[in-house]
C-alpha cells in the first residue's frame, strides 16, 4: 500500500474494465462535475496500491475504498474500510455536494475546501 489518498490530492490515473468489457481511464475520462468511485474486489494489486486500499486478511481482495472526486480528479472525500462496515452514506455525499454548490466551490479551479 502506497498510503491513503487525502482530500485535495489528485486521484491517480487508473484504467478499469467495465462490466460490458469496455475500458475507462479514471479520472481522465470523467467529464461530470462530481464522481463517486467505489472499489471492492476485482481490482488488481497495483491498482489498489495506487489508491492506498487495504487488503483482506488473506490478501485475496481489497476492502471497500470509496472516493468523491471533483473536477480534474481532485479528491473531495474518501473512505477506507477495513471490513464490510464503513461505507459512504448517500445522504452524506449529497450534503457535501450541496454545501460545495452553495459556497460556489464547484466552479473550475475551486475544488478543495479551505
């Protein structure tokens, strides 16, 4: 594990295979103002290491790791779980986004709260 990513960090470029067999490189191909990324199982060791995810006790899969990204792949929030408990709450994500919108932090160049 390379270490947890923190608010304000730039999310590393990762190429993922989608369920339909196509590929996407995140955050490069994310065009929306916000993105929610949830990683659990099916992620390679090198990919999970690049985001600082923890592995289960026998090293067979990563534990839940979730991110909220703003424009340009800037991390607005993250959750690292060491087991099945500790996932993102949709209500909390909505509140974070609403607060950012009200403060005008969703505009380009205004990703990180101070």
